[in-house]
């Protein structure tokens, strides 16, 4: 996830750019007061401008992009995104995760 503060509207396209074959990631644009102004899911040279009103909504949009497209989470984000998927979507991630992540999810499954 990338957070950019105080950027001109004309520069949003450039800051949200992604490389070809890049995995979906979240680019957040925040005001100097910390308010979310724009949230973009960027992947494979494409951008999805969300209507997220806060970071929570932006994370839901990111998880949804992986879920709908049936992408595997990048290894570096796999644990946290699989936790988000389980709690936001209600379906366990079937890819590889760390043992601590699996234990955490089992211990907290009652929160679903």
C-alpha cells in the first residue's frame, strides 16, 4: 500500500501507475489533514478508482479485486490479506499462509 499526501489532482494518474504484470495494490491519496481524498487499486498497468470514503472501504476494494479475479496474494502480503478476506468476505483464503496466521484465524473465528 502506498500513501501519497497533498498531491495535485493532475498527478493522481501518474502516482497510481503500475508496472505490467504487477499484483493489485492500493494507492491512497490523503489531504494534509489526513482525510482520504482518493483510493486507487492499481495492477498490471490498470487503475480502478474506488469510491472509498475511508481506509476500511479502500481495503475492502483491494481484497475484492483479488477475490473477484481469483488472484493469489503476493507472499509478502499473504497473511494480512488472508485475514482481511476471512473477516470481510467470510471465506477462508486457500493459498499458503504462515502457521501463526492460521492459528490466529482459528482462535478468532468466533468474530465472523
